[in-house]
C-alpha cells in the first residue's frame, strides 16, 4: 500500500535521503507520523519501506546516505522524523558503506602527502628545505628564506639534518635534476624526480661527506649496495665485531673482505702476519695448510707438466699410470667446497703419488743408480756446508768452550770420513 501525498513530490524522503533539519516538517515538506500513531500500529511497515524509490531527474546525482552526524534530533515538539525510527541503522555504522566523496580533511591531507612521498620519496622534504632555506651568499632581509639553523628550530630537528637535505638538493641541482636554490621561492611547487633517484644524492649520515665516508660510499656503490648501510657499519665497529663473533656467515664475509684488502695494503699484510706469528693456534693452522698446499702443488705439477721430482731431488718424466692417478686425486680435491678441509685429501694424494714415483725409480736400473748418486751427492753437499760453518774463530779461549763430547764427536766424524774416502777410492775407475 502506498502513502497518498498532497503534492507530486514524494511525501516521505527516500530511505537514503537526509530529512530536513530544524523543527517539525511543514505540509509542503510532506507529512510526518506521530510517535503515538506509529506505536499503535506495530504491524504496519515503516513508512520508508512503503514508499517506492523515486527516479532521479536527469543531470542530478543520487542523494548520499545519511551519516551519523547528519541525523537530526527530535524537534522542539518532541516529534521525530520517520527516517530516524529505531529500525533505521545509520549508514556510517557500516565501514563498507562510507559515503563516496565525503572524506575528513585530515584524512584527505594525509593521503595527499602520502601519495607525494610515495612518488618522490625524500625529494618532497628536500624541496621544503630548498625553497625555504637561504643559500650561501644571501643575507638576511634579501629574501624571505631563513637560515638552516632557524629552519631546524622551526622544524624541531637538528641543523645537521636540514643540511643533509640541503646538500642532497645541491648535488642534484649540479646534475640538472632539480632547479638551483636561487630559482626557488617559499611555497614554490615543481615536478620532482622519482623516489628511486633520491638515495643516490642523499646520505642520512654526516660521515658520508668526509674522505673516509666518500671512499666507503664508492666501495658500497661498486658492490651494488646502499652507501648508508656501509656507513652505518663503519660508524659502529663494536656492532661489526659482535656480528662477526656471533654469525659464521658474517665472519666469512669479513675474511673475504680482508683477503681482498691484503692485496693492496702492505701495512695490513705485516700486521696480520705479526698476529699470526704471535698466536700459537694460528701458527699451527698456517703450518698445516702450508703443508697441504705444498702436497697439492706436487700432485698438480705431475698433471700439468708431466714431470715429477724424485725423493732424491732429480726430475723425471711421469709415466702414464702415474699421471692418471695424479689427475684422479687432483679432480677430487678440486671438487671440494671452499669451507672443506683439504688436509686429508692432500695427504692421501701425495702418499699415493709418491709411492708410485718410488716404484717407477726402482723398476728402472738406470734411474735407480742415478737416484742413489743424487741422494749421496746431496747429503755430501749438506755435510760440507755444515762443517764449513763450524769454526773456532769466535772462541777466544778454548778452555771456556771445551767439552769432552766435542772431541769425541769430531773423532767419530773423522773416522766416518776416512771410511767413506777409502770406499770411494776403491770404487774409483783409476784404482
């Protein structure tokens, strides 16, 4: 059943249209239902449900939903408009039904500022500094701009922070990315570069402007990381130490960096070598790794050059079997990861190859004789050198250095030499 009206206009506003505010509605504004009448007919549907939706004239937008703030209170006579009955739920109570186009100004301003920063990053704040801070050379009174110190006081931050934005803008202006300070006035708006470009000009740390900071920044850019990260680490060595002590991966990164730096830093080489020499654990580790590297080099020489040094020191051509075995062991070593211990693998490869070398020498009579000759001559050279170094020139008084053991050893050595000389004379072709 529809409600009759006195005019062609709808007697009751649609459910989503705000009723007139103020006192009781006039006859021209439709009709209203007294509370008593509404209560006397509980079975009757609410007036808003009985009135069909009215088509809107062309060119007019549909009425917005009634918000909580817009619902009028009771009139002076205690009458309540039908649209504010207890069955009606304000549209604002539903989050998804928020009115389109009606946004709090605070929210709208936050959204606009967020959008600017999302597009431009720090450029948005740098512009505020660039157009408000007086550049060098301009005196107070010549411009409406203020000093960086005054701007910082107004902003509630440090002048150093303001100057970091100032210098970032200055560098960008030199590159033609933004206008120079002189071309900007307070409140000026310009098109700003993308936010991705900001970090290439701005550093949040004052140390970036020093020679040390410049070097760190350049190294960070070469590694493809943000300079601010490297500068932060450099400014806090204690944090770096803690990370190295606690995290193996950080320690590995530090070790790799030190090795790269050692190549071009003689002073660091000396300091590190001194530290190793003074630490027993490091000396043992260095000796072990040196031995492993020497043994791997011995095996690698066979594979790459096809030659091998015998125990006596002579160099001979490696047999096919020897080269194949050396190549097999070397391939196993080369497949090891950098963090795997090569000591056992190197020892096994060296012992295996060395045994094959001995078998090769013993299986060839000529090589066997040459090996013994080389070994004897090598020992003779060593003994000669040692005896030549034995001198009494530094002994002013023989009584002070005399020991019975000295004379006994020299007599034994003399007897051994005599025996050796006799044997060699007997083997001499001339005898």
